[in-house]
C-alpha cells in the first residue's frame, strides 16, 4: 500500500506531469476550455415555513487601509487576515442582501450597492438585480424593501442608475431613529468632512421624491413584517437595526453590520472598524449580541459574511468564532 507522505506526494506530482507531457491528457484539456465565470450567487434555506433566499450583490476588494481597525496596529489586522487564510494586504468585503418569502409577502432586506456600482466595478459588485433575475425573482413582485441602516452598500440599490425606484411596487420600510438622524439638516451641517459628510450626501441622493413617497418608518422591538421583529443594535450607525425572523420553533438573527466580516470581527469583537460611527457603543452591542447568539445557539445571517453568509457563533477563548452552515442541496 502506498504511504502518503511528502516524498510520495511529490513523486505522484512528477508522474502526473510526465503524463501531461506525454500527450494523452493534454488533448482532453484542449477540448474543454475553462469557463472563467462564476455561477449566479443565490442560495435558499427555510426558517420554519418561511423561505429565505440569500442573493449576493458581489464582493468588493481593496488594499487594506492603514486605519481599517482604529484601535489596532495594521500588522495585527494583517495577522488576523493571515489567520483566516486571506491575503494580508487585501480586504475582501462581501455584500449579501436577503429575500424573505413569508408565503403572503415577498420582502427584500437591504439592497446592495446599486446599478451604478455594477457598471463602475465591471460587475464585481452591484450584482443584486442580475442575481435576483437568475433566482427567478422579479423586482416588480416585491411587497416591501426593509432597510437596516443608511450606509451606501445597504441603500444604493433602492434606485436605478436613472434614479427611478428599483422595486416599483414595494413599500420601503426604514428604522425610525436612523431616518430621523440622516434626514436632520442640523446633524448634516455638523458632520465632519470625510466619510460622515459623504454619507449624508449619499442618503439625500438616494432618498429622492419617488423613494420618499413609498417610505414608512418602523420602530425597534416591534414586528416589521409578521414574524420578523426589529432589534436595536446601535453603534455601527445611530439607528442600526438587526432582526429576529421566526417561524414555528425556527429562528434566525439577521445581524446586518453588527459585526462586519466575521473572520476579523467575530473573532476579535473588541476591534473597532473605521465604519463604526460610535465604536464603543458598537463594541458593547457586538459583545452582547454575540453572547446571545452563542448561548442560544441561534443561526445568524450576516450581510458581510462570506456567501451564503449564514451560520453560527460560538465562544472561543476571550472571543468568538464563526461556524458557517453547510451547503444543503434541499430546501
Ligand atoms: Zn455594510
């Protein structure tokens, strides 16, 4: 029997190389050129009788900024990326809105980066509409779009490149506290230049007259739609909202950006991402929510978790770690 060790593996590789060189395999390879394109990104699972479809908006990649985690040195963040088997100089940021079909209502939670981003990124992000179509979901069929908070990657897909509404028959449900803050002219005038000021301008651009006509606010601790309660998880933004979706004995915590990418911020809940508007409050919210998820063994759906972006959280030393759910071929 062949023993698998480094030497036998290397010897095997050498034999395979010789075979390719010999001609038989190379002819087969030439007959099937690589496709070079990913499959459409949607994935379904059930929460009781409710069907959830995760529909990816794509994955943004950019060089790791020096101040990405404001209370840690860049080298420590790089070590965190390396520990997750990722390129230590590139930050991978997935965007994953979800569709909820309750049987009587079809609802989208968050909208991704929008049609304009699809064009400017050459299709890397802004994929929501293309993937909805691949999943057989017509934008005109949505009854509601629920928004968790007012950052561009969550609201920009509310409108198309020509500023018309992207979901023509949907009511737009927004957290009351978040809406009040970003629509307050006093807050806008006091916002420091940079990220915050830019976000105020983007909010005012997206929430145009057509969007405002369809808008209704919702409150924390109440149902947004039957079976889905809004949970206040402030810090990332003033009115940042998560949800518990339940049906029968099943539950999922839809955490929005309570943690950003899990491979950094579930594992290190004390790290402050520069996206967090009030980092101290965001950390307190994060620790409390992660504790609850771990102790209740509740499934979590995360907007910035790697697609299909749902799984579990468990305690690990002083922190936590994510355990992604296994792919299930049946729904
Ligand atoms: Zn986000």
